[in-house]
């Protein structure tokens, strides 16, 4: 199976996960979206040398994953795919910031390495929480929630279309890739030049399809605005969910819990 | 209700790149008729269909749908009257779920939410796809996609149904079910297709188009008996009218 098709099935699994029926899935998407936003803001607001205080934040994705019955390895693999981006952002810190901040036995650790680790932890947390949000809410519902919460409509609609047609695009791309693979021998026909043609062709097909979709929309009275008949209902559960988690995040932001716990235990021992 | 008449008079159309797609097309389809538009690839069938809902407008020729001539002012009303089902359901189903997609048209007609709801349910029920309501369109099979595409159009309660290759890419059973479904519709139907066996089941009248012109317009049975006409228009007799390869009967 080609890698493109694997990507297709992988994306499909995300969709299947969001169709589960657990207490987390049943929550109003807006509550989950807002909580995740607050989570991300509190995580990224930590200083650049902070690591220990951020660690307790792993509780949130962990709880959501277990309540939502989401597979850990699957989501973890998804994070691994994008982790090079964060790596490239952080990797120059150890070269630039060489001031020694910490010594463990014979090892001395520079500020650069600490800030690098901090970036990685923050990245895993934020990317992970967004993946968990999508896996337990569904991409479409997240877009709807965005729109209901006042994000520009055009933005939400663009995201919806992106998600709808990424599947069609993947199928089209994998057909072309297959057609090429079947007629390429000994590495001939696999070069960049042919790849360029494929990509160009895919773009042209996409433009054609966009035109046909627009036509289909016009035929059903499209006038520039996309209307959706959907009611979201938020009750007490949602309020408690959002307020409790947010309070927890803010408490963790203000108090360094591992530090407090550590000094408490040290005090007990001494 | 007004009469669901489709009238095309001396329609000509040349694409901006100079391809002359329609040379001179005239016909009149009356209330409740079921008409097939057949012809070879590139004969102008799709171009003709695109004129019927005002996507393409040419200065040459007149199109009347019901009581209105097709103009920029009437195009909105005409698009409600003429329901168009496209060849590729992926073009037609662009919303995140089947429900949203079927509701798209009625919502654009500014109907109240309860009315939209009942129209969606009815349309999906009619095509036997009510159980697919909350599914995303890309997860459906070819036959299911086709049924939902038809529901999206039915939800707007059109008077005239225009379909481009409705049976393409369907397995034989899905095709049969679709034909049975279309038989139950009382709408005026215009179907562009290469599936001449379906035409025998559904359409009492056939218009043959060849190189942008009407070659023949008449009762389906007569047209399909005319071997010369079919050959000239790159068509063949429907399989059912051909000899049986097993028993050798001609």
C-alpha cells in the first residue's frame, strides 16, 4: 500500500475516534475548545527555562485520553510526525545559550539545553492537547464551535472545506502515484521532474473540481454565505468542565506544584 | 402550479476558447415528461444541461423554464425550479455531513429551521438514506453517495430534475435501485446519459444530439429501432434490443 493511502486510513481513524460515545465525546465542543485554548495559553506562558512546573500539565491530555478511550500510541505517532518542526526551532538554543544553569554530579547543563527541553515539552503538550481535542470532538464540530464562538465565518468554512476535500485529494493523489509506480522501472520515472508534472496536474484537477463544486453550490442557491442548521447545547456539565479545568490550569501556572511537593517531602524527611 | 415546461429555442453556444459546443438546439419538454438526452462524448450534452439552470448563458437563443425566460433576474427562481444532479457526487456533496449537505439548499431558501429539518428527513427518506444522516459524505459508497446527491436536490422541491449520467459508476444492483427510485418521481425529468437500457426503462422520449445539433427527437422506441441514426450518432442499440449471445437469437 502506498504511503498516501496509509495517510488516508490514518486520517480516517481520527474520524472514527471522534465518533465514539463517551462522557468526553458528549460534551459540547465549545467547552472542550475553550478549555483546550486556556490550556495552551497557560502552557506557553511559562518562562523559557521552566520544565518542572509544566510537567503536571500532562494530567489534562492523560485524563481526556483515558476518559475518551483514545489510543495513546496512535496520537503519540501523530505528534512524532510534526516534532521535527519544534526540534528545528529549539535546536539552536544550546549553541547560543551556553551559560551553565545546573549541575548534576559531574554534568553541567547549559541554559540552552534547558530551554530546548522546555520548548519540546511545551510543544508535545500543546500539539497533544489539540490532537486529543480533535479526536474526542471531530474536526467538523471543532470548526462549528469556532464559528459559534465568534471566529470569522470564512475561516471556519475554509477549514471545513479543507477537511472535506482532503479525502478526495488524497484519493486522487494516490491514484496518480499508483499509476506512476506501475509504470516506473529501476528508478526511472520516479525523478523530481515527473513529480513536478504530477503536482501540476493535481493542481489543475483541483481547480477544475473547485469550479464544479462552486457550480453545485450555485445550483442550490448559494449566495456567498454558508448556513448550517445546528444547535449546540451547553449545560451545567460544560460549565463545570470548563471552569474546573481552567481553575486547575491557572493554579498550576501560579504554584509550582512539583517544587512545593518536593520541598514538602524534603521537610518531612529532614 | 405553473406548468413545468422547458423550452429551448435556437440555442447556440461557443466556449471562450472557440470550441463550438452547441450549434442550434431547439426542443420543448412539457409537464411530467421524462426525456433522455443521448449522444457521443463531446456532443454537447453537458453544455446543454449547464444552460438549463443558468450556469452558462448565451446571447443566442431563448430558454424558458415554466413561466420565466431565463435571464439574470430570474436565475434564482429557476435554480430552485430546476434541480441538477451532477455526474460526480463528490462535487455535489461538499458539506461535512449528509444532513448539512441536504440542508444546504433549503437553508439558502431562508426556510425556518423546523421546515428545513422536515425537508431533509423527507428527502433522505425518499431515497432510502435516512440512516446515513450524520455520516460524512466521503465515508459513503458510490451508490449511497448518488442517493444522497439526489436527496440534496429533492430537498429543494424542484419541479424539474436534470441529471447528468445518473447511473455511471454504480454496481448493477445500485443502478437498478436508482432506476426504480427515479420511476417513482413525478417530476419532469431530463437525463443525459450513455446508459440506453436505462433510457428504455425511464424515458418515453429521447433527444439525440450530435455535434451540437439535434439529430432526432421522438419516442424512445422509434429512435432505438433506427439503426442508421444510432450509428451516425456513435450510438448502439440498447443491449436488451440486441441479439442474445448465448441462444443466438437475433
